[in-house]
C-alpha cells in the first residue's frame, strides 16, 4: 500500500500532471464563458455538455489521486484550498432540474475558482484577504456610521435645495456612497454650494477627506498588511520545505551508502567462510 501511495504521490507532484491540470482548469474557465451565450437550440450545446462532463471526470480523478497521495487520506481536507476544490467538484454532481439552469451555470462559474491551484502564488493573496475580513468588518461599521451621520446632516441642510440627491435619507445615503467613489462629486455639490457658500464645500470636502482619504485607505492598509504577512509566511514555509527536501535527500544518500557497505561486508564474510 505504501508503494502504491508513493507511486500516486510521485504522479501528483510531477510537473507534467500539474501542467495538465492547469490546462484543464484554464480550458474549463474558457468553456464556462462560451456556454453562457448558448441556448437550448444551439448546435454546440451537446459538444459543450460532453466537454463539461469530461472536465468533471478529470477533476474528480485528480481529487481522488490527491486524497490517495496523502499518508492519511483525511489530511487532504485539513488544507483549506483542498477542501475548497473538493466542495466545488462535489457540487457539480448535484442534480438540477431543467428549470434551474441558472443554478447549474452558477456552479460552473464556481469551478473557475480552481484557477487558484493553477497559480499557487495567488494563495497568499487570498489568505491575506480572508484574514483581513474581521478587521475590515469593524472599519466598515465605522464607515457606515460616518455615512449615516453625514446623510442625516445632508438631508437636514440640503433637502430643500437639492431634493434629487438629499430629498430623503435613502437618497442621501446613496448620494454619499457615490461621492465616496468620487463620481461627479463636484457636480453634486453645486446646489448646496449655491445655497451655502461656506457650509456646502465644508460638508463635502470634509466627507471626502474622512471617508475617501482616511477610512478607505484603512481598508487598503489592513488588506495589504495581511497580504504581506501571508506572503512572508508562505515564503518561509517554502524555504522550510526546500530544507526538509534537501535533508530527506541527504538521508536517502546515506541510506544507499550504508546498504552498499552492508552488501560489501556480506560479500567479505561469505568469501571468508568459503576460505575456511
């Protein structure tokens, strides 16, 4: 069984196998985009469905081989990306009714996320984003509170002079979200600026400084910081893996030399016995 597992692991770790899986993943992503424009009467529908089935079988075989390559099969699921790959492939086997074609297409789109296996360097980026979610959540709450306060002030101050943008609380919230992206903020400011030459510019400029220049940069700072940590950790793990691989290679060389010495000793002992 160990020999079989080692054989499977050598195949899974080979560059040829991984290159083939990368090509299949990229082809699957292109096929998903191509299938969106197809209708039920298309002459290519049967071909696309056949290719989808073949791709799904290839992905299934890949997952099974990666599970068998592990010393303990359950260790495969300890890696978040392996678990993600498994779930994506498993969902594709869920039967859908003909009326749920949009769900099937959604599942096929999810399969495109397997591209992270094709480009391992994307993994630290994703890990950095995931680790940032908890911190980003609190910054998002701060941003929502600030937008709400400014929306209440905007409706109170500019509701009568600019009902299009500040006629209600919901309009004010949407307008401030638009200003947060710096989309036509100077045009939106004109009615308020005409009515309040001092208060209007102060209101909009202060909102842009706090919201766009400070809080939005907090989002970027948190994500970039966690991404840097994830990349550094991945680099350290890769260095450790290289060191362990070199150590294992040295041990294998020593084992071969010891076996050669044992064979030579056995040969000398046999010759000595024959002489006696």
